[in-house]
C-alpha cells in the first residue's frame, strides 16, 4: 500500500510505500534533510511536525522515527542552510600554466595522389608527441572535416587522447571540484581565450545520509553505495551547469573535470563499497590517479570529456590531502611543516620535501556540529565567534540575525572562554550545572557537548604527538603550521591552542591557507607537472594508522584534559 506525504510549505508531495520513514520520504521528495547520524535517532536534528491528512493536531517527532501509515502532512522545522563554502586559498602565487587539456591549431596535409596514408594517421603526425589513442567517434566525419577546412583545424587533446577536432578555435574549459564531507567547492576555468575562473559552492547533499564519513559508509554498507554516488554526481553536475550558465559557456566546452575528496568521498562518488575502509586493516580499494570518462559518471560536458581523480594516500587520508600538498608545493618544502585540514574528518601531515607522514583522526563531527546539542555548520544563524568583554561573554552570528546554533569556530571560542573565565575547570567540568546558556539566545552548551569537544581535540592532539615521534622530531622543532579548510580559516588560533587542539608551543607559527584542497585540485588541472606531483606525493607520503598503534589510546587519554 502507498500513501501521500505532503510537505506543505515547500509545495512538494511524494508517494511512498507504507513503512517508509518520514526522513526517507523527505529524501525522496528531494528536500534537504539534516541527519548527521544517518537516521539512527541519535543526533535529534531531523525533527518535523506532522499529522494525518484531515487531522487537526500536529505532532512533533524525529523524522527518522516516524513511519508512514496513512496520508500525511509535514512541516519541516529547519530549512536548507545557507552554508558558507570556502573557495579561496592563500597559496595561489607562482603557478605554472600547462593545462591537462589543450587546444592548438595544426595543419593536416592532404593525402597526395597515390598515397594511402589514413586521415587519422596524418592527423596524429601533425600533432606529434604520439602515440595517440584512436577516437572512433571523431573518425566518423574526420575526412569530410579536413577536406572542408583545407587541413587547417584545431585539435583538443588531453594526455594521449584527441578529444575534439574543429574547423574553428573552440572554447575550452575545465572544472575542478573539492568534494568535502560537508560542502563542495567548484572552479570552472577557461584554458584558452580569456582564461576566466568562475567559483561556486554548495552543501554536500550526502549529509542527509549521515554527517560524517562513518555514518555514510554504514548507510552504503546497508543499502548499497548507489544513492550516495547518485547524490554526489547530481550535485557536482548541477554545480557545473550553474557555473556554465553564469559564465555563458556551453556545457560542451567543458573537456575535463577533476575531483579531490577524502577516501570515503572518493569511493562513494565512484560507487565503490566502503567496506574495506571501515573494517581492518582500513585500506582503500583503489588509490592510483584515475583518468575516466566523465559521461560514465553522469557529468555532462563535452561528450569526450575526461574525469580525473587525484590519488589517495591511505585509509581516511585521501585525495583532498594530496590537493593540499600540491597547493603547498610539498615536493619543494624545506621547512618542517605541520598541515592540518580539520573538516568532518581531520587529516594531518607532518614533514618536508624529504619525508612526510600523514594520519587521520575522527575530530570533525563535533566541530561540524554533528554531535553538539545546538551544533550546526557554518551557515546563517550560526554563532561563529565568542569573546569576553568586560568580564561578560559576547558573540557574533553569521548573517547578523538571531542565533539558531553554534558552528565549529564558535564552539572552540566558547569552550576557551569558559576555561578562561573559570566557568569550566581543566578537566572539562562545568562549575554551575550541566549546561551553560549563551544569554537568552536559546543557544547553549551542555556537559556532554564539552566531552565531545574533548574527544575531538584529544584525537587531533594525539595524532600530532605520535606523528612527531614517528618522524623523530620534537613538537618545538615544527617551523610552520598550515591550517586548511573552512574551519581552519575561521578558527581563532589563540583559542585553538588554549583548549589544546594545537600545541601551545606552535601558536606563533600558525598560517591559515584557506581551501588548499580546492587550490590543489585547480592546479592539477592547469599544470600537468602539478598533476604528476600528486602521484609522487601520494606514493611517497607515509600513512600512519593510529587505530593500530597501542600507544594511541594512552596519548589520547593524556590529551583529554584542557591545558592549565
């Protein structure tokens, strides 16, 4: 039996089988669903109001806990977040220009009488730098095109492939995407002509299946990876279309797309089961750089457009980390550097051009709001900064309106201010009850929330200590700390050190680098040497699996308290 679920304010109605949860119905209606726990009922962020069709009384309940047993009307209590997506990077100087896709004019000499050299062979000879893969679709009309153009044509090439041959100079564009767990940053770049760049961003709609990579992996293992793969592909293709429209560029002018994401995002986009990632020994299924057909993954550019995937380093240290290393020119880096990318998953790299060690920590869920009572992402209505002024707490709200929650940077600030003011001791215990209210905003932090912050920051701090031990260096020897990602861009370094997220000895060495993963993805598309460096970086960066280290638990416990 099937029933109708009517989302009144959104004007959306969907028909679902009996027994479907309201959360599943919301997904089927293509309405944004906030379910960081993946529908397990633990995050309590998917609350809705509902009633049977024709009934007067509304009930409030978690959408994941209500099954459809009649025609229903639903009111969503949280609309789509206007998420602030970081696309800028601080590492943009001195980039070479040698795009993965190139358009160049060539002259294909006509076949002389008595000569039987194939049209494709003469085209390849004119291109040089062979051998070239035969493109059968181009061959269909190649002879007529060469005759019509008198042999003077433009060839669009990528690697050893000829993607297109035109009589006139084509408009050639490429697009890079940083597929983050929380958000997607996008860059559309013209590689000939005006060489313009269009940027865009959006919330990753996979969040409706879980706020962190483990929740999404669990969903994929139970239901298959198809829904998550389709969700990501539709989002990226939609962003591509939006940027093309903004730039007045035909989709057929996009000849290459490059994707960077952590290992789970990488696998789920490709439709690969994450089974090996979430079970020991936590290894990826494929780690090599990939050159694939974009259309095969429902990305609509030129029919011959390529999809490039940066390589991954290991378990949960993925292509986004490789992008950060590309952006930071780590093959040339002399300074001993700590790179921290704190997103929903926290990735760390310590080293220089000679040796690098990488690891991953489950630090992000708290800082992305997934396990915090009033937590939310960095969207309109989020408290993003908190400070003490004349002994009283003050705060700033994104969008300048009423506060509806607190995001990661605000959470770090608030915990630091509670510690500084004495409202919380070094063990993390609130001095006055189990809850601290941020004025009369309705936003508050609980004792449980503080424990979540302690778990997250302890995992990060323990990872830093163990990487330094593995490399044989002291924390004080680290010369520079690069903080990447949106959280790192907006976090207050003083407060990050005050709560022990970053060692206090490194405070004066912290440099925010913006969306380094997106910058690295962009560079890999527009400089072939950068693409090749990504393969080298992934292959030569050592991966440290913290979960298998006996000393991790001891170090983790040592880092739970706050610095005095």
